[in-house]
C-alpha cells in the first residue's frame, strides 16, 4: 500500500485497485505507465487548455528557473515575469484598468476575493456588509472560504461551523437572488459569487438572460459581483478570454487559475475592477495584509506568459468555440440512451453527460462504472457532483477526437447497461 493520500479519493478503494499512473502526454492524449494511450476528455481537471507536451512551456520554465526560479513579491519586491504577466492579464481583463493580484491556484483566488470583498466595504466605511452569497451547484474551491460558499452540500458538511454570513441561492433564478438580497438587507451583503457556467457542480450553462439580470440586481443594490472564472477563464468559455466578456458583464472581481498556465505550473489570478481597487491603492489606506508565499512566482508567471503566447499564436480561443459546437452536436445523441437523462453543453468547451437520476437512485455507483468502462474504451473522464460525466477536453482536440469520444461514451454506456 502506497503513502500518497489522493485528493477527493476513497483511499480504501484506491489502495485496493492501485493508482492509474499517467506517465506522459501529447496534445489531447495521455499515456499511462503500462503504455496505454487515452483521450484526455477532461484536460485533467479542466486545465490543460493548450494540450499536453508543449516544449515551449517547459523551455520557458527552464529558462526562468535557471536565472531566478522565484522571489517574494511582498512589499515592493517584484520579478520581471510577475510584472509582465500582470500587464498581459490586465490587457485582456473583462473590465479595463483592472489590477491583478496573483495566487497559487483557484482556491487561493476565491478566498482572496472573499476577503477582498469584505475588506473593500470596511475600507469605504460600510463594515456591516459582510454577507457573501453563492449559488446551488456552485464550486469555489476547498479553502475555508470557498468551502463555505459551496453549493454542493457534501463538500460543505462535516466540519462544524464554517465561515459566518454565507448562504446559497438557487442556481438559475435572478428573482430568487433579488428576494434573498432584499430579505437579508442589501446593506448587509458584500458580494455575490457566480461561475458563468457552473463547472464541477455538474456543467450548468446559465439560463438566457440570467447573468445579465444578476449583474443589474447586484449593481442596483451595491453588492459586488464576483465572477469565478477558474474554469471558464482564459478561453474555455469559447471565443473569448472570459465568460464575463462573452456575456457583456463588468464584474467587480474575476477569479481565475487553471487555463492561465494550462496547468504547466500552479498559478491563480484575481482581477480587480478599478472601483474596488482604487480605495486600496489610494495614499493613506495602508497595506492590505494578505498574500501568499508564491504570489507572483517568477517561474509560474513565465510559464503563464508562454501559455498565453500559444493561445494567441494558435488562435485557440476560436478553437474552443469550435469545440463548443462539436461537443454540443456530437454528444447530443447520447441523451437518447436509457442511462442518460440529458447532455448539458453548448456554452464553452465543456459538457456533462448526465446519468439518469432514476437509475442513479437505484445504483449510486452507476456513473463511476460508466467512467471505468470509458477507461476500457481509451477515454479518461470523471464523475461530477450530480452524477454527470465531465467532458472538457484541451482546445487542440480535433472533431475526429470528439467523434471517437462520443462513440466511446455510447459503447461504455452499453457495457454498463448490459
Ligand atoms: N473555483 C472554481 C470555479 C473551480 O472550478 C475550482 C476548481 O476546480 C476552484 C475555484 C478551485 O481551484 P483550485 O482547485 O485550483 O484551488
């Protein structure tokens, strides 16, 4: 039995079967230690947007590490890649003039955003605004703040009291948000967190007009709108760098991670709109006592810059939009399978093949069995919170790859049904 404690894993089961050790990757595919090749249907955890095996990203890391791997950016310290990445990200941010705070990943970015939202209201003299709302099905990472915002109850339960002044609203109703805000008292609410497309909670694209309505509701009540774009950001939304831009939103804070480096190095971003940043940058406010050892890590930033180069040079935002269409078209027929209730897709290079809730009620292990059968057919996927199967391939996945993927899904569902 090994020593590695896998995240989000039943260690008794993993110990019994042993780990699946992924040894290498190229493009949309990975290969395990036994030499079996798989289509990576999830881009690992939604992150490997430029595909595996990019030597340019490895070279960028090696070059930076050979001169200066990292240096603190607390206080007035900086490294050149840190400053360059901040300018580069500010230039593509949904809100012009945004300031860029850097972290080690998505959970860091979310907890930074929660603290920043509450702190903002303190700094501008409204300390009673502390309530933070999020949506059912929402996933905002696993730090204390993000766990408190989780719209997936199983991720939130079992720890005793979490962050005070947090609550969830229905995922699909702007009216319900308005009602909760008005019942709570907008003068008590600091921020509303929203994923433009719910990701880990099951891939739920926003109902038409929903995001535009919640922006207006928040704006009218002086509540900060935080778009959690850890999945949707840096291209996965399709055709745009960010979901907020696709939907014409001007959020106060945008959290990101994953696609900013395509996972070649751990890095998170927090984009802060000018109106929220201004009081912190004003003379006399003093320091915001927040940051991480690896905030602005030079090697991670150098990798991010090389990754953004690849996305631009290979026009991968357009490729993500192409994939959105191909996934939507080619996965749709799976909804006719007896074990599938629906396929959620059509907004971004992401989809979920939902195992029928009635079948799921009879056999909760069904989605895991489908995922295991898919492995046998050479496709790696994973089970989401609703019992749906995740599809979020890298942007270099071809239409023929998606065809293979759809066929493998059909075959795996048949295997399990038989
Ligand atoms: N926010 C969203 C929307 C996410 O999907 C995730 C991770 O999947 C996170 C936050 C947390 O990011 P990380 O796992 O990098 O801490």
